[in-house]
């Protein structure tokens, strides 16, 4: 069970061939962002809260499942850059990021409905944009890809045109470090992910 509203994460899981269902959780992130300033601690805490919320919902429905949750933020020179509320915020974010390396940090949490254990981890990938002009930024923003995305871009789509460099996991840039999931399933739950794939 993927406890996430992210269409990019859903698409990533589909491309990997994993058989899964989506459960959208309603977790207010603001209260945690106000309390936790460390980006790694923040994404790990949010992923944990999301997986716990999903677990409670599934237990009420008496559904057995492995539950996976995640949260991604963008960090630039110690500043946490979240999701834009409008085009102006999206422009301001992308203007800060252009031509400069920044970090995408994703916290992940995995549990089972019949197991109290929750495994929490994170991954970090450095991304560098080309030095886009203001006009190019506005043209990108008008595609509306910025909506609901940390840092106001999606590497899955048109933003791939201006990504100059990626250091680290490419799937983490999309919003989920798949290699971490593989390791957690193997080492913590003794599950072979290949056996959970279609065909």
C-alpha cells in the first residue's frame, strides 16, 4: 500500500512493475515544519506520521497490508523549500534554485498492519539546474508542473530539459529512493521485491 498523494511516486512504482494500491492520507505538514528545522529529521518524521495514519485507517478496515509512506523536501544552503501555493511562489523558488546545486531529501517509512515495527530511513540527492532566464522560468511555470511538487518542478516531465547534473539516486529526485525500499524489504521484512512485481 502506497500512502501518498504524489502522482510522480505512483508513476515510479508503476514503472518498477510493483503491484500496489494507493491510500491518500491527510496529514497536516505545517505543524511539523514549524517545530523541526533539520531537513532530514523533518522528512523522516513526516514519513513516519503518514505511515502511522495509513496504518490506523487500514486497521479500522481490518485490511492486511505492507504500508509505504514518504515525504520529500528541497534544501538549499540550509533553507527548506517546500511546495509553492501559486505561480509567484513557484517563480521565486525556481529563481533561487537555477544554476545552483540543491538537495532533494526524501524520508521513507515502512510498516505492516500486523506488526508494530516501523522502519524509517532517508535519501539525499544533489541536483543542479541550468542557468535559466526569467522568461524560461515563466514558460516552465505556465505548464503547471510546479503544482504540488517540492521545489516546484518534476524531473519526470519537462524539468528534465534543464537538469544539468544529478549526484545520487535518480528515483529519489522523482520522490522515492527505490534502492532504499529494496534494502528495507530485504533486510527488515525478509521480502523479495521482485516477487511483488507484475509478470
